[in-house]
C-alpha cells in the first residue's frame, strides 16, 4: 500500500448568506447559480490551477430538486466553465453536506486517486425548505424507530434542554448574543469579507449586488432575546434568536495533495489531519459532534487539549453548549468561534461546512501559536461530523510564548 498523500486546503470561498423567503436577497436567484458563482470565484482567485487538472467536483445539497437538483457537481462544473473533461457529482448529508464533500474529496486525494478537487455545497431554503416533498417511511413511526419530533430540528434542540437542566434559556440567549457581537466585530476587522464572492441579485427595486451576509443583527440585546416566542414548544427555550435561521447560500473550496500544491505553487491554508462522522439518537441530533469529535481525535492521536481553535456550527446555541460542556470548555472560551457563527451568519444547510473551514483557515494565519483546529457540526437525523486540521503557519516559539 502506498503511503497516504498529504491533503491540503488550498482556498475556500462562499457567497454572502441571504435570508430565506420572499423578502430575502436571493429570492429571484437560482440555487445552482449560487454555487456556480462560488466555483467561478474560487477559480478566479487561484489562476495557478489548470482547470483541466481538477479530478472531481463534489457539490452537496439537502433538498435535491428543481434548480437544486440534476447532479449538481456535474451541472455546476459545466455552468462554471470548467472543461467538459472534469467530472462531478452531488451528495447529501443534510447539514454536513459540504463537510462530507470535503472529507470524500480529501479521502480520494489521500488515497492517491486524485490530485486536485473542488468540494462545496448549496442550499436555497427559500425555494427548497428542508424536508420539502420528503416522504418518510411510515415504519419510522409505526415501529417507533424514531419519535415523531425527530424530524423537527427545533424540537430536538428542546430535548437537549430537557436532558441537561443546567443548559438554561438564559445561557443559550447569552451565547447567541455573543455570536452576534463577534460577527459584528469580525466584519469591522475585515475578517469575513475576504472569502465572500459578490453575487448579483434581482428584486422589484431592480438589480443589486450582495456583498455581505443578510442575517446578522448587531443590534441584538439580551432583553430582546428574552422576549422572543418559543415556536417549538409553549414555554420552551429555543427561539429564533438563539438558533440559526433559514438561509440561502453556497460555498466551494479547493483541495489538493501536498505534492500537487507544491508543483503548482499553490498556497496552503490548512492540512487535513483526520475526520469522523458518528450517529446518535435522532431525537437529540445536536449531541452528534461529541462522538464524532472523540472519534476524530482518536484517529489523529490527539486529545481535546491539543485543539487550539474551534469552529462549531451554531445550529442552536444549546447544541454548541452541550459540546463545550462535554469537553469542559467555557461558554465564552476565546478559542471557540472567534468570528461568531451560524446564529448570526445563518446556516444554509449543505453549504455551512466550508464556511467553518474558511473561518478556521483565516484564524490559523493570525494564530501561529495554534497547531491544531477543528470544524464540527450536528447533522439532522442524529449525526455529527468533525474534521481536524493542522496549521501550516504553526510556530513553536509562538506556542511557547
């Protein structure tokens, strides 16, 4: 067996994330056009990549129908102007679609089958709401394989609150407020904009250009959060303020083998160290990143104390709190979601995995003292996914300081 090739994250981009629905900036934009825009932007930023050398294009979407269907990786590659000789495919692992596209393409590179690959995801939740048109097998309920609310993500978040009484609504609201504040500060510092690809938009008022995320609410206050309705349960704890919203957006990244990156003179932002996916009870799907992280750490021969930066997808505040609590990490630990997260930025399901990676890659540059970071997310139907990355800018002297 040949030695495993090094897998590197060369670059990642995304569209600004919009609010789903008729008032959102992408209401009149096709889903496939969003991801095509991301791929074109990615290739323009990396002119040293010969397009004909790309071995595969893996694009994820959760609801693969209409303008978000038709073997997205292949159709998006053609629409983005990649050579017809470049293949592509579509993939679905709900919220971890793009993350899975990255780990599959990374594995193909590690195995030695591929040298260069594009991985990403798109979700237009305005046109294609989660689970829209789905027809779950009646056995799920008749044989009690899952409870009735296992397919309702908000209800699964309420169940985590039930299970752990110390995870109060106030704690979730406080976490959500910090997310909004951190995103506002990251925008102010110019930490988010470098990886955004502007998208032309069309509305009744004419043409526009989306250059920033639509969902953040920097004016959020604890008092405001405390007064929000709890739509999933009367007197519940999960609100629109302490959960990610419904969003539209797309992402794409370029992965390569270390040798190919060197040959083509491509920059390396991160190196893939290990990854893992794990299943949990669908009723508490938010707990998924705990076992997936333990598994990924084990595979990498690392422990949680080796991780210097965390990018955790904030599907719900309580979901991140459950992860932090399990590993003994404080709710306000500066290593966690330095630029804020999905509560403020939004979570267009299958595209979010690469957003986490973009943010971690950017943080690695400014944190030479950190050697390892991880991206993790909970996944609908009771799963978790984790990817551990190594920082190419790591400096032992900085770490000692």
